């Protein structure tokens, strides 16, 4: 076998002990690098990956929270719209009732005013009628007194009435 090894070394140009030494050196170098370089590098990559995962998780929770808030605000907005419509309907209803009340009061006042005006017209009419009656009575008394004082003919009677009417007409002016 030694012959084979010598032949192998001669063909490949590598000494078996040199190769074994190189493999051991490579193994030691690998363990050394694993301990000093790969482990800290892996820890750094793992921590960075954790930070990225946390950021994605935070972003997802923020997105979920934003969606919930959006739904909540939309619901509040819809409720506010309904509430404003109800307030508007109530205000319109109150305004209509107030308008009806004002119209009713105005109609009542107008009716009372018209009624008072009719009463005043009636009173004025009665007063004027009473005045006319008093004047006619006074004329009749005056005519009767003139007729009684003397016996008058028809033409004198006519003249007497005309002069009496003229006298009354002058006293009114």
C-alpha cells in the first residue's frame, strides 16, 4: 500500500500528510470562524430579521387599527348625519307650528279689529241716526210751533218749511 501511496503522491503531487494537515487546518479555521465570525453574523442577521418582522407586525396592527378607526368614524359620521337630519326635521316642525300659531294669532287680531270696526260703524250709524232724529224732531217742533202761531195757507206752509230748511242749513255750516 505504501507503493500505492507513493504512486498517488507522485501522480497528484500532494503529500498525504500535507493534505491531512491542510484538512485539519481547514477544520480549525472553520471552527474558529464559526465561533468568531459566523455566530455574531448570524445573531446580527437574526436580530435584523426580528426587527423587520416586528416592523411588519406593527405595520399590520396599525393597518388593522386604522381600518377599525375608519369603520368607527364612518359609523359616527352616519350617525351624525342621521342626527342632523332629525334636528333639521324637528326645527322645521317647530317652525311650522310657530308659523301656524303666528297666523292664528294674526287672524284672531284681524278678526277682533274688524269686529271692533263694525261695532264702531254701528255706533256711529246709531249716533248719526239719533242726531238726524233729533234734528227732524226739532224741525217738526219748529214747524208745528210756526203752524200753531198762525193759520197758514199751503203756499205759506211751503215757504215756512223752505225758510226753516235754509235756517238749519246755515246753522250746520
